[in-house]
C-alpha cells in the first residue's frame, strides 16, 4: 500500500506522519520552491512532475493506491494536474484542504477575487491617503503576507510603504517603498500585535489560506481596527474534498 501526498503544507506533513505511523508507505511530493523545506516523515521527492503527462508517468511507475492533494489552497495548477492525471489512470484522488477563515463581528474585510484586485484596492487606499497628505497624514503602511510569488502585483504602487513578510526573499519586481521581513510561522498573538503596532500598520493584505498557524494576524487586526484585504480562494477542481487530516488518512489507509 502506498500513497502519494502532494505537499508543501503543515497538513501534508501531519498526514504523512499519521500514515507512516500506521505503516502505510508514503511518498510526499514538494515543489522545491522553499530553500530549506520542513521535511515530512516517509519518503520525499522534490520538484515538478512535468505537467499532467509527467504526473501520469510517475503514477504509472510508482503505482500508489491513492493520491492525496494536500497542497496549499492557492496552489491551483498542481491541483488541476492531479485531477487530470488521476482521471487518466483511475487512481482515487482526495483533496485535503483546511477550512477557510470566516469574518467575525468587528472585522473590516474587503474580500477580493484575486491578487490583481487586491492590488487595485491597496492602490485606491494609498491614493486616498496621499490626497490627505497635505493634512499631515503619513503614507499608507501595508503588511503584505500573500507570499513572495504575488509581491509583483503591488510593484506599481509608489505611494504606500509595504512590509513584505515572506519565508524566502522575493525575486521579481517590488514596490519602491518596502522592507522585506523574512520569517516563517506559526505566529502568536503577542508577536503579531507587537509587529503591527511597532510598524504602524494601516492595512493587512492576506490570502484566505485558513488554518490556525497564521490566524493571529486577523485577530490582532480586529482588535486594533486595522482593515484587511482578503483574497478569496479559487474554486476547487477536485470533487472529493475533505477538511481534516484524519479524514484524509482514512482514505490513505483504505
Ligand atoms: P502551482 O502554481 O499550483 O504549481 C505550479 C507547478 O509547480 C506545478 O504545475 C508543478 O509543476 C509544480 N508543483 C507545485 N506543487 C507541487 C508539489 N507539491 N509537488 C511537485 N510539483 C509541484 O503551485 P504554487 O502555488 O507555485 O505552490 C508551490 C508549492 O508551494 C505547492 O506545493 C504548495 O502546497 C506550496 N505553497 C503554496 C502557497 C501559495 O500561496 N500558492 C503557499 C504556501 C505553500 P509540474 O507541472 O512540473 O509538475
């Protein structure tokens, strides 16, 4: 019995540990984007498969009895590839995706469809703030937590300051006024409060990744009355969705 876990998330690592503990043979697959990834238990392969064709070839060669797509909710291409490749060979596929965050009373969220719309909302807020500049307001200060691949969308905004929090440094275009803060969660309430107060953050930009490890920033934003630009999740291509590691492990054990 063996399971292919498409990983790169905490849930994928937790799933690999559960299955390995149950003596199910697991291969976890990582994209290879992060310099020092936290490695899951069991076997690990790193790097793209080479599209749908490459994944089909890998599945043919390695014959897992099931695939669990436990990639990040915003990693769309790999999830689409998994649906297509598993359909070709009839390999059972389950999508493990953590529940999304829901707005609570007191939250000031602007929910946007994608990162481009998030940049437009930030650009408008920055422009409004610039108009007020003659009344003594400083420029808008933004905490950007959408990950290094999406920073480029904000590169054209020259009238706001961006504190860009990332695991690895971004490689593409950056907004002119910025500082890169390299760190890796989980983040606690005190850390997030200290950061947002010390950096005088006016606006938080995040994807609706869900989960507990990075939720504290939303609680602190609510407490401090900081508005949030929340990028909504893309649609899921897989019909067979579970939201807990335990449910996914049950599929892997069958
Ligand atoms: P993506 O756009 O969905 O995938 C782009 C390509 O990267 C895929 O076509 C595939 O290449 C390769 N790939 C992605 N995940 C892979 C995996 N687990 N194993 C092997 N190849 C993989 O993915 P992404 O948004 O760049 O995310 C890359 C990885 O980072 C994912 O595994 C995800 O779980 C993790 N991650 C993403 C985010 C995010 O916000 N997107 C946040 C945190 C973690 P081939 O076509 O060559 O197979």
